[in-house]
C-alpha cells in the first residue's frame, strides 16, 4: 500500500502557543497515513460527535420499541439497551486509542486489521465491514420508503402506490445526494440539517406517544410467542441491541478528526454516548410504554394525532435517512474515489460523471434489494449478527489486547479475551436467530411485499 507522510497531508490547524504544544504538534504531523483522496484531519471533535449521533438518532430509532423492547420486555429491554450503550462506548474507545498504533494513522478498519494480523485478516475485515455497511444502507432505503409511504397514506389512502415505488423514490433521492456531497467531511451544514430533522420527528413521536399512553387503557407488556420462539426472538433482539450503536467504521470516522486524533475522537465518543444517546433511549422507552407488545418496527405507524404532525415527522424521517445513509456509504465512496484517482474540483465533469455512474450504480443495486426484501427488522438482526458484533465488540477487544500487550496485566488480558469469547458466542446465536427470522418472514411475505 502506498503511503505518504502525514507532514505533507495534514493541514496546519493553528500555531501552538507554548513549547509543550509545539512538541505535540510536531509528533502528530510525523504520523504516517495511507494515501487517500478524501479529506483527513480537517474536522472538529464536535462535528465528528454530531456525525456519530446522527447515525444513532436516525429513523432506525423509531423501530427499537418494536424490535428490542417487545421481544425482551421491560426488564430485558431496559437493561439490554443500557448495557449496549456502556459496552459500545467501551469498545469504541478501545478502537480510538489504537488509531495511531505503530506510528501510522490507520484511517480504515481494514488497514488496522492488516497491520496487526496480516493480509488475510485485511481481506476478511474488508468484506465483513462492507457487508455490514451494505445491510445498513439497505435498511436506510427501506426506512426512507416506509416514511414516504406513510406520508402519502395520510392524504390519499388508495394503496395504488406500493412500498416498492416509495423505496425507488428514496433510492433516487440518495443518488442525487451522493452526487452532490463528495466526501464525509463535506457534510458540514447537512449535519445541522440532519440533527434538526432528527429532533423534529423524535419530538413529535415522543409527544404523540406520550399522549396516547396517557389516554389509553392498560397495555399488554407480555412477551409474545411460545417458549421456543422466545429463545430465537431474544437472540435476534440481542443482534438489534448491538445494531443501535453500531457504526462498523470508527477508524474511517476518526480519520476526519483534527489532531490530536485520539483525544479528539474520545471527546466525540463521549458526546455521542451521553447527550447524543438520550433521544434514542427516551423514544424507545416511551414508545413501548404507550403501545406495549403492539409496538411496531416503525413507531409512526402506532401514533395517533394531527395529520400535519405525523406528516412532518414522516417527511423529516425520510429526509434524514438520506443524509444518514451517506455516512455509512462513505467508506465505499472513499475506496472508489481513491482507486480511480478522482481528485480536483467536485464539480469537474469527470468527477461528476464518475459519482453519477459509480455511486448511482451502487445505490441502484441497494435500492433493488431493498424493494425485493423490505423486512427491516430482519436486516437489523442479520447486520448485528454477521458483522456488527465482530466489528464493534470482538475485534476492538482483540486488537487492543494485541496492540497493548506489553502494557496490560494478565488480568486485563484475560478480561479482553473473555469479551472476545462471549461476543463470539453471542454473534453465533444472533446469526441463527436472524436466519430463522428471515425464513419465517419469507413464508409470510412475498418479494416486493407492500408492507
């Protein structure tokens, strides 16, 4: 892999005001980074924190009452979601701390895996990460289509427009956005817009669900299904719990943060898992409290209230899904842009044509699969099992253990090894449950189902 000196690529952020800062500044600039045509080290920790928070407060947050709380109940759901928050923060900080391991800034997950384990691991992690991000992107397009359909049905309940049509519209909107926004760092003002959209639909859902809960008779909070089916739904819900805070791309996001990269990324993570995680917890608990075991994977299908409020919530959920998808598609875009030397002005004819054809082709395939099998809960469980758990929990613990082995006690090494074993078993169980869920839904729904 071609590498360039960080001294040449990193922009000067500011002039240090004292000798100690000057020493730290020089050390940071001497760290090597792989060659890339996307921006590196340009964003503030706050912008990166908003990027991370945008992912967890996406329209996916409207589904956790149905996909996590319903199969786990109050006790299992609340404890599981709180533990998922704490464990995800812990694992993410492990990844952040080894971002510059070995004198190299590892701006891609696969780069770090290859540096630590070798070429085979590089390929396996690359495949696993892109499978994870691809499934997440499928979910975002399904979400966008569902939100757009729900918006349409508020005004014209004729069912002539099927879900597949709305998914196609959502996919086309994602193509236009991917062409207009070349890199992850280019989001900038779109992050503020995304945050505003999230605040709108989460607030509306919270208020309407709270009102429904106050005015409704006692709800049924029992966990549905037989004892055997509950085993599988519990394992599937575990995969969804992992999915809540899953990014699978901590190194790629950390690559955009200014030096010192480790300290600033930790600040961004603390922001994400404190202030940034409050909305998803609140909406999940209030939604389950209001509707009990009848909570759906898209909470806006449960709420009652003014048409204008539900319309606004659905359209902002649709628009936010477009922005959020761009975040999780950015590693694929970075790879393609770098491989085919797409540099210079984003408005250059060659660059516009490349983004239109390549990103458009990628999103066309994603959109087709979204319309073919629009089972959102299944994708959350499958993504959590097949790649989110390994990328979010298993690999961070093992990578940290390998990187810091000289500085870890036997007890600390045992702790990280125990995490690796536990989450490997959890991933296997969640994978079985996810395939069972897909098999069951395949019997219930047909391809291009109008859910």
